[in-house]
């Protein structure tokens, strides 16, 4: 199995990359690879955080809660305090 992975990475993948690159329209960017991501990081590009980075959304935006205390259809029932 490891030998097959070696063949795939050393012989098959480079040929596929070359063939796909030949047919790629000029306006389409190259695919991301580990090497391209490392080069981008080292060049200082991409300093902006990932689009999903940051604090989680507030609970109301997830549950649809209105703050009025009115039950929401499909929401779990609230247990009495005590």
C-alpha cells in the first residue's frame, strides 16, 4: 500500500498536474498546495484571518430567540427554575 502511495505521489500526480495546467484557462488561479501556502505565509501575504475566525455568533442568531420569552416553534421546552 505504501508503495502505491509513493507511485501516486512521485509519478501520477505530477503528470496530472501538468495535464490539468495545460487545459486551465488563463484567468483561473493555480490550486493551493502546501508549498504555495508556506510561500504565501512566508511572504507575509494572507495576514487577514480566516473568514470563519472570530467569536461565535450570539445565541439568538442561532436559535432565532427574540428575547420576548415567547416559545419558538421547534425549540426545546424551558424547565422551571428551582
